[in-house]
């Protein structure tokens, strides 16, 4: 695990969030949710549902409501301690947008147009015709910067796809600190060594994503376990039939090995040694059982979260939003003062 923030006596602050767009995947789970759980005692944690970010894609109002709820239930099911972590809905804390506007005015169009996600999700998907690209898709990394900087986060857990946004956040923060005097903490990305980019099972050249078109390449956290098992058994590998870690030559099996590592905490070397004389089917079977075991526990707890959502979880979200609103109001006021608005 790569984590380079400066140690202090006080617990450092960590923040992270997930967009409520489509169903959560094993990529989200291994790249972000599971690490939150792992690190929750080391940091003061803010974990949120990035619902304003979901508007940057086409969305359905009813699905949005369900997806938001599902993310909170997933946090619970994965083992986040709701009494220790501050879990909240982004849109319940109004000022995220206020500071986002200030940051936007200190960011150039060129910086935003360079973002890989904008190029992939915006330009490429629309044949480079900006007429069809939502402006929110261009500006959302700045909203993400506001999400992070408002809470003085020292560390942010992300998969590699979000690393560029973290760099942008640091650039904007540095620029503003230099110009107006220190107001923002520079956040460090925390990127898991083996699950920062879980790949699609059928096309290991692309990221496993909530929005991939072929669901057979994506493990959804809500998939029935027999479906999960089947997807892993049918994952694309290669003709070497040798369990070996080589991302370039054997991307499919390497991706499966990374999933194995992320769930079992066993090293790549040990896994490769263990399956040295076995064919892919044996390895896949073991991996499928491992993933199913993990998801079985997750799904059981998820059902429990759904059952207690209205009575126990929802009031906590409301309470946490109030706590966050105070923190954010203070920070917004500082920013406004520093730049001469107040
Ligand atoms: P989102 O919703 O696309 O993804 C949520 C988190 O899951 C990680 N992730 C993956 N990790 C490994 N392998 C994969 N295949 C995979 N797919 C997704 C993402 O890297 C991310 O950490 N803009 C963010 C949400 C956000 C945010 C923030 C995150 C808004 N504000 C502030 C951190 C801090 C997003 O769209 O993530």
C-alpha cells in the first residue's frame, strides 16, 4: 500500500467517496471500499456518497435514489464502523458547490480538457462533438477537489483512474495557497498496491467499470453467487495455461491474480508458486470460491443494512450532514475571507 502523508500526533484525516451511478462492482469494492475498512482505525474517516457527481452522467431520478441508498448499505456491509466514520450524502452538505465555484475560477480550461476521464467518457463517447458533452463532466474534477479540500483531508483512497484528479486537486490547492496564503491541506493519494485497477474479466485491457457494456466482464456486488462463480470461470485468459504474473503478456490471468491477492492478502509470489503445476481451471475455481465467500458475507450484511436503513442509518446520515455542514461552512468562510470576498 502506498501512503506517503506526513505523520502527526493527531489522527490524520482521510476522505473518499463513490458516485451513485449504476451498480457497484468488485473494482469499487477492492479499489476503494475494502481499503476504507482496512484503514478506518488509523484515520479520522469521512466517507460519502458523491451524488452531485452522478449528475454528470445521464441519470434516472428513481435509480439515483436507489443507488445512493445502495452505496451507504455497501459501506455498512463491507464493515465500515458507522459510529467511528462520518458517512454522509454529499448533496446534504450545501457548500461543496460554493467552494467548487471558487476553485473553478482558479482552474484553466486546458487543465480540465486534459483529464483522461473527460476525454474517455466525454469526448470519445461523443465523437469529439462537444455539443453533446455535459459541461459537468468537464468540471467535475474541480467539484472533487472541493470535496477533498473542504475537509483538510491528508489522504484520499482512490483507484488509479482517479489519481489524475488528485494531482489536479493538489495543483489548485498549491496555486491558491501561494496566491492568498495557506488555506488548504495538500492531500496524498492512497492507492492500493494490488487492487487499484481491477480489469474487466472479458477484456482485461479496460477497467472493470459500473458503465461497461458487457455485464459478463463485470462482477457486481449484487450478483447472485452462482453468477459470480460463472463469470470468474469464464474470464478471459490466454493459451499459455500457466498461472503467472505478467501484466503485459498475460493480462487476464494477472488481473485474476491481483483479485486473489486483494481478497486473501497472500502475496503474488506465493500464489504463483502454489499454482505452478496447476491449470487455469483449478486456479479459477479457487478464486471463484474465494470471491463468493467474500461476497456471501457482504450480501448478508447488505440485507441487514437495508432492513435497518430507515430507522437507524438514515438518521445517522442526517446527523453527519449537520456535522459536515459546520466543518464546511467554517472552511468556506476562511476561503472567502482569504480571497477577499468577506
Ligand atoms: P467512482 O464512483 O467512479 O469510483 C469510486 C471508487 O472506486 C474506484 N474504482 C476502482 N478501483 C479499482 N479498480 C476498478 N476497476 C475501479 N473502478 C472504480 C475509483 O478509483 C474510486 O476510488 N469522482 C469519484 C468520486 C469522488 C471522490 C471524491 C473520490 C467524488 N469526490 C473525493 C474521492 C474523493 C468517482 O467518480 O469515483
